């Protein structure tokens, strides 16, 4: 058991994963400082906040004085990562960079572990966007490797879910079933499609455990591989839904403007076969599990997620999933044309 308090700097600390990481460090008795704009949320109780915009360059870290046992960075903006390294790398005993499985070049075939090839890094000075997210993360990884080498843990999560998820992806299914418990609900007609979600609490726990043990290297931190049908059925059960599932064919969904994975008018977690991206939900976490990553049961994640969804409102406007009006229209057209 690790007993000594570590001086910990979290670059972030106010939203979802970085907030969960800061809270986990605090729960284990570590001294935690967060650097953030303070506009997206508050830091966990017990953490200190340095209010600053990282876009201001190396000067953003002027108040982070002294040496640090641990620094954790989740940014995907290469200039932010580079400036943080320039200001802090020489004063950090251990550094965790939270990357992503989006760095892998081939999401349709090839190796499932960390040996798979990655994308080319985003060129220095190029603007970042969601389209260049994977390349941006590769650039950030490379900066970290150059500056830190054996003091670096590169953590590559896949889809992150659980309570507090601002993307609204994983929570869509339990919330949809809870919204109207007797409704028909559209689901993709592909129950065997792969899906893989890591609970944010398990990921935060692993990041802190690895930091305490000064574990270095690159490791995928992903959830257990499941089928979409398993997750949907478990979501339906935990929500007490009694209505019917309506499996709809992929081609029909895509033709009617329903996308997979995330975003408005989507069916979250579903990766259409036509996309060639199903390997994203088949990544191996064997190396991380061998070093201490522990994954809780799906039921636990769903129950906590549903509790969060009920608190925030299962009928609220969401960032991901089908809107109620559109789902009703789609159901009507589907049944009419069958």
C-alpha cells in the first residue's frame, strides 16, 4: 500500500476524467493542485486550483512552483502539451499523458495491442480539429516521449463512460429506456457488433495506481469487450423498460440520417460495419490489466450512469442519441414500409 503523500499536478481537474483523477488522488491522501480556466466546472473538494488559460504559453505554469511527484495531462492540443513539458518536465518525477486509442492508424485490421502502428503526428503549427484528433494525440505522445522517456506513462483509453460523461454517449441507452418505460425503442439490427467502454472511475483509479507505482510505458486502458446487444439488454434491464426493441437495418438507418457512435441523431456506441472502424472496440488491455488495471462489472457502471442520468434529466436535450420526435418519425416510417 502506498502511504506517502505525493505532490500532484493535474492539468485540468474540472471536467469528467481529469476531475475523477484529481478526486482519486485526493481520496488516497495525496496533495493535489489543478491548473484550469475554471470555466467548465469546479475542482474536487480538497484540491487547489490555479486559474489560468493554457493558451498563454509557458507562463501558464508560473504559479506551479517547485518539484512534482506526478504530473497528469489530458490535453490533445500539441502546443499546450509542449509548453507544459518545457515548463515542468525537468521538475517532474513521473508524468502521465492520457492519450487515446484514436492514435492507431488502422481501426479495421491489424494488431489489437500497443504494437499496432499509429498515425503520423500532426505537423507542428497545424490547426487541431476533431478530424485530426488522433494525429494530434500522436504529436502530443511524441513530445512527451522526447522530454520524459522512462518517467512517462502513456495511457490510451478507448471510449470512456460512466457517471458524469459530458458526451452523453454511454448514458444514452439507460436514459432512453428510462425516459418512457413502455415505448418501442430503435436499436441497430446488429446485436453482435463490438463495443468497449471503460468506466471513468476505473480509468481514474488505474491512472493513480500507475502513478503511485511509477509505472512507465504505453498501455491501452479499455473496457471489457462486449457485444452491443449485451449492453443494450443490460441497459434495458437496469432501467426497468418493458417496451419492445425494434432492430433496424444498418443501410436503412444510414439512409435516413442516423449515424453511429456519437453526436446528434445517432445511435451511440454502435459502429456501422460499413465504417471499417470496429477494431476501435476490440483493443487489448492485457498489459494494463497485468500492471493493476481493474474493471468493474457492467451492471455497476450502468446503475451509476442511470443515477447520473436521472439527476440531470432523462428527457433533457442530449449531445448524443436520437431525439424523441425523430425516433417516433423513424419508427412510423419503418413500420409503414415493412
